[in-house]
């Protein structure tokens, strides 16, 4: 049975809305897309072929042609159902190509060609968002059933899943590079922190130029990595830390992360640091600081008592301190108490 349609109105000129990166919900990518993503990742031959096709035919050109077909199909009062089904499948195929291009953002073998595909994917997403706005004010029965596609929202969800997966992978990675650290907790924190630093540098060096400025992709990624790093550290603290691990984690929170990562020469000025907030919730941070101070106080007391005990032993054994200006002189005040 055919559906009754009216011709779409004029395209809007307004730009896409930027994502509120600091308030992204913890959502999951649609299961259909994840399923196709896994099939894609498990088939190396298809993956190579997919990249080759995308290089030969840019995604924005495919997107543009699909939009033209949509305009033509829905310019009549009566729409052929078979043509509509075929067009719907083609839009789904395009979406899958877009998500694959985004999913390969941090592929180790990422080349200039693959970054070109990512740039093309972002142009396509903007095209689809603009086309979706064209249908926004139409009556529901007159709108294609695949509209709105919510490409930008799905893109942000996909990025969130990517970042979460990379943080988890870094935490579990035992391939080396952190063996010099004395505990599993230290090694895990170091691996995750290193992943955050390397990925943010990749974004500013290569990925940022693939996105339009209004999307503020640098801060979107920074917010996601901050969120996942914070969640991981909070999970570690909830399990309880010994004094040495507590001290190391505080060093990351107060020194390494804010200064050596966020203020890295290539990242400094690129990230809205005040918007990120603390890497740990204040209540968790306060507990760690109290544990650290208590540990340090106990150490200082132990050092002083040990020093005083040795001084006492010297007196009792007859080795009295030298006399200067009529007073006994001890290095204890200089070497220990200070």
C-alpha cells in the first residue's frame, strides 16, 4: 500500500548544535549498530575492502545522493513502497559506514587516507542533520520513517563507548612499560593515565582537523576521558588502598594529570580545564588526603622517635655530645627536627 506524502520544505541554514560534553549520559550504542560493528571488526578482509571503497567514493557524496533520492521520492503525493524500503536500507548502510569510520579513529595503523574518511563521515553527518531538520515541522505521517536519524547523538554515544572501551583495555593491558612500579594499582593507574594522555594528543594532532569547529571535538573528547578516568579511579578507591598506593593516586590527581597532561605544551589552551572539575569527587579526595596525612604523621613520629632513641643510646654509652660555647651540641635539631 502506498503512503501519502508532501514535498519537503526548504533546507535550514542553521548549524548543528554542539554536544554538552560535560553532561553526556551513560548510554549504549544501538544494538544493531554494535552487532554490525563486531561483525566488521571480526572480518579483516571485509574491513580492508570497506576502507578501499570509502577511499574511492567519499561518504559525503554517497550521503548527498541519498538525500537527492529522498527529495525526489517524497516530492510526490504517492510513494512507491518498494523504493522507500530500498532507500531505507541504503540509509542504514550509509550509517554503518559512518560508525565504522568513527570507530577507527584510534586505529594504530591510522593513515592520512583513513583520516580523510573520518573527515568525510563528519561532513555526511552534518548533511543528514540538516536534512533531518527539514522534516522537523512536517506532519508525522508525511515524514520518512528513518527521520530523524539523530546522527549527531549516535556519534556522541559511539565516542563515549569508544573512550570507555579504551580505558578498560588500558587498565587490563599487561604488555609492559609499567613493570618498574611496585604494585598492581600503581601500574593500572599509570597505564590508564598514559592512555588518556596519548589519545588526547592524537585528537589535537590529527583528529581535531577532521571535525567542524562548532563541534568543539577537543573538549568533547577531553570531557569523556576525564569522566572515564574519574570513574576508574573512584572504583579503585572504593576497593580500599594501602598507604603507598594512596600516595601514588593522589600524585596523579594533584600533579600528573592536571599539570603533565592537561597542561602539556600541545594541549595547553586547547581544553577548558575549569569545566572538567576535580578528577575525584571531593568526599573521596578528602578521605584519601586524610589517609595520606595520617600515614605521614605516623612516619614522622617514627623517624623522630628513632632519632631520639639513638641520641639517648649515645648518652647512655658515654658518648656525650661536644660542648660549644658551654652548651651540649646535637645535630638532631639540624638533621632531623627541621
